[in-house]
């Protein structure tokens, strides 16, 4: 399989199996979720390149699933629906859904749409949303302000940049060297202990949400959601 991983969210097991078969033919790894709550759990456990979701989900409705996903990631989402009305589509587009497919459709068309989104997302790796929100912590990437339970906190430019980098890439482990390259740049000549010092300052600054930043012993750090 390739490094491309997709999530299929649909209550129908036979449909998920069909999409998974077509995904394998495209050399994609595909995970499955049968309801909204399972979808959120899978999303928090893995990094996905594209999410394919039925508009009608049990347990937690698809609108709220998308809302939760958009709080921390810009993963492309394709919504599958029987409702072709403009109002229905706009309701989902407003919260960040990228594309729609109206039943009935062929899996070949679905795979083609996935490829289009993959090409587009490959050119937007540097995209940063206006706000990154994790529980009661909000990072405003335009004003460069960080709010903890509604109260603004002051961070030094480097500590702020470190927070944004980790928060933009949740559930991914980064070595100290990788963090140095991304946050300090290739021309930095200090030691990787600089990262540890700034992580300590960052954790103190964003309490009680410092628990999002976990140490991966022997490797580096992860922003765990």
C-alpha cells in the first residue's frame, strides 16, 4: 500500500467494503467507521489524507463530526448524500466540506474525486486556518494571540511559532531535529536541548491544556488530541 490513508464513514458495512476494495485498487490504505462517534475516534487515532462520509450517520450526526474535525485539521472531506438541494450542500460547505457526491454514483467517480483532492492538498501543505481550537485553547493565527478559556496569554515569538507548528500537525511525532528545522530554520546553530527548554515554557504558558503536548521518549514530541 502507498502512504495515502483514507477513512470511510458509513453505516452500511457492504458499502464500506466496496469502497475499501476500490481504494485498494488505487493503492490506498482505507479504515472504516460505522457511526459518527467511531469516526471521531478513528480521526484522533490516525492521520488521514481524505475522509469519505455519509451525510446520514447514527450516534453522532455528520454535521457535528465535520465540525469536530475542522477544529483541528483541514483534512479533505467528501460528503455522500441523497439530498441534492442547495440548502443541504451549503450547510456542509459552510463548515468546511470539500466536495459532494449524490447517490447513486460509481466508486470510480469517488476514487477520481479523491485523487483530485489529493492533488489539491499537495499544493496547500503550508495552509494555516484562521483559528486552531483545542478544547478551551484557541490559537488565532492572524492576530498571533493565544486564548486559554477566553483569557489572552502572551507568548514569545518562538514559543508561539512552536505551538502553531505542533497544533497544525496533531497526532504526529516530531523529533527535536525536525522541530528545530521547522521552527528555528536550517541556519540555527544551537543544540536540540533548545527545543526542550521552549517546550517547558510552552507547557507552563498554556495550562491546563499543556497535556496536549506529550513527550515521546527517545524521539521528541507529539501534540496529542
